[in-house]
């Protein structure tokens, strides 16, 4: 097989070995279990506590990771490789179609906010890295960079989607402004997070006295501070612009700095404290003409309700264990949800992905695509854009090699027969 026929994700591996012939070593480790402790070494206590922290005693998080060990991949031997039109053998095909878009890998960037607390380049670095690998970027409503600037960094034609922390209905005008900005900036799908109408009980953040959304800076509230409708409301209420609050050292009547007051007002809008209703989704369907995906589904009943609501996809997710404690593993509920609604909408998955084998297992259980979260945030902490790119390329290469060696020629072949429960072996 010629060098040109080797996929880029495996070419990355070859380039490292070639460089090693000249005593060069890669700047980042390929051992995915090392990314987390290395990131801890370079992050502040508050930033580390935020990205690594979980709800309550952390049992949901622990179950997320442990669930992957309960399944094993079943390799197939002597399976003929795919071939091109000339009969030349090809590596496995990792491409998939999600929300009508053809993607080279079943991987997307999970919407993580406040990325500037991990690296000053923040979302710009992640968006550039995602585009270079062909992985969709999902922008968090908690972004520390304006959605317009992230779109510019992501580049024209790169797949990008927008995640909404949905304001209460009394702020529909702000919701419409956010949707309008997202459309204008080329975000083609809307991901609506259902499990974060208020932040979870996170002991690590409380130990550090740290909530990035309340600090008198723009890091946790950039989306609001750059929104024309919120800015107009703020000026009408207080008599001065948010920009004036940034320049001012004055204290408001509540005892907060003016900038801190603005930050808290925006935070109350995007985390209103109470959930929306299923009927409220009609408002989003009316005002968003692209696919709508509901993020945070953990039950068959809610998955079926999503079908009735007319959305195009769901993310089987428990927010990585960050929102509620004592929950089931996201992987554990995935096959039940896929069995119920997998033929009616696209089922995506997150919460616990750490390596290529994890991705294979989620796909085998019915996920069209997985959202990768903490691993790329660790890459961002370790090396900005290059660190994120490394994590993504490593995951893609790991997935491809695992599929190829296990005899699965395409993701279509990675089905329930491709895995077995360890408990069934003994």
C-alpha cells in the first residue's frame, strides 16, 4: 500500500516514528490516560476543579467510566479489506452521516464553556483544531469567546453546531437573538441542553469558592456581553452600557462591582433555575430552520417524547456526571434508548469517552456519533490549538486502527455483534 493510501489519522503515527529515527519525541503523550494528570499539573486549582469536578460524591462520573469496562470488542479474523475501484486494499471506513452531514469520523467536540480558564486562546484554539481534523465544533452558550469570533476561527464550510442554555420564556427576545446570531455565523444545528437549567452541586467548585459565571470578567458571560438584545436591556435597566461597567471601578447598589452585577444578571438568564416544558419546544422549531438535538436524555420515556416533539436528534448524556449524582451510566442506558427510538432520529452519545475503543463500543450500542469533552480540554490546557489537535488525531487514529485490526471495515459493521458483555463470558 502506498503512502498516499494511508489515512491521515494513521499517517500521524508514521510521522512520529519517522521523527523518532532522528531522536525526536512528540510534544504530547499518546497515552490517553496521561492527559488528565498532566493537565492537572499545569492548571490552577480552580480551573482544574471546574473541568474535573463532578456532582455530589461523583458516582455518576465513576459509573460512566466503569461502564466501558463491562463491554469487550469481539475481533473478526480473515475479513477481506475494503478495496478501491482498482481493487487496491483500503483501511476501514470511519465515516458516518449525522444530521444529514457526512463526517470523516463519528466524533464531535462536546460543548465545554469558559475555555479561556484552560488556555488563553480558549475556544478559538479548539475551533481551529477541530476544523483541521474535520470534526464538528459545538459551541457552548458558556463560551468565553463570542460565537462570531469562534465561527471565524473555525472557518468557512467547517461543520459547527450551537448549544443553547435556554433562557426562560420571559426572555424569548434574547433566545431569538442568540438563534439569529448562530444562523448568521454558520452554525447549522441547534443542541438544546435539558439538564442544566441550574448548575449542579459541585463540591470541587465550592471548595475553591469558584463559579466562573459570577466573576467580574467576561470569561463566563461573553455570549451575553456580546449580545445586542441583552446589552440593550441592561442599559435600559441600569442607565449605562456594559462596556462602561468594564471601564468603571464603581460599586452598584447591591455591593457588587458594576461588571459583576452584569455577569450575575446574564447568569440568571441562561440558568433560570427551572426547566422548560416539552410544549415549549414548538417555539424553537418555529424559529430554527435547521436540525434540533436535545442533549441530556437518559430515559426511554424522554427519548420517545423527543420523537413526538419532532426534533431530529438526541444526545444520550448525563453531562459527564457534572449535573446530578447517583445516576446511571450514560453507556448503560444507551442501548435501551436506541432500541426505542433509533429508527426515528439520530442518537448521539457522550459521558465517558476516553479512547478509540470507547468510541467503538458506543457506536456498537447504536450511537451515530460521540461527543468528546474532557480529553480535548486537557489537550487545550497542555498545548492550546496543537494540544487539542493532538488529542483529536490520536482518538481518530486509535479508532481507525482498532476497527481495522478487529476486522470491521466500516462503522456499519460495528453493531451489537461487535461487542460482548464481560459478565456473559463467565
